[in-house]
C-alpha cells in the first residue's frame, strides 16, 4: 500500500511539473530565437516584416511566399514549390547557402540542439 502511494505521488508530481517544464523550454526557445533572429525577423501575428519576413505561421506555409515581403531571386529560385517543414527549416538553419546558394540571408548553425530550440519556438507560432 505504501509503495502504491509513493508511486502514485511520483506520477502525480511528474504530471504536474511536465507543463511547467514544457513552458520553461518554450520560454528558453523563444529567448534564443529572439536573440538570434530578431535583427531581421519579427514573430507576432500581423507584425510588420523586418529585413526578413515575419516568421509567424512559418511551418506549413509555402517557402519564399508571404504577403507583403519581397524575396530575393536566389531564395525564390531555390525554394520554389517547397513548403516550410521542420526538415526543410532544419536544413535551412544548418546552412542557408546549401539550401539556397544565391540567397542574401547567410546563417550557419552546426549545433543540432540549438537548431531544435529555434524550430521548437517557430513551430509554436500558429
């Protein structure tokens, strides 16, 4: 009986802390993304584009096509007909020039852990 009570308490504690940990993880991902990307991009729905496009709703939308932003010919050529997926975004963040050799945006992130955090935040923007 005592072991069931302890096991039940542990499960309850885990269930209670999981959302908090997820929220902390998302907050850390947001902080990292803003720090690394806000020089050029905006993130809130309806926010004006910066030097780069607003990234709200990025995952699932056509690549190099967002109302009110003019993409370079190099990016349009390389991303024509593609949709932003987690996989494409991971490739993009790893080496933008490998995905779009004529792109004006240059970003390289070797650390998969950092890319995963960036993607985690961008996925949440819907």
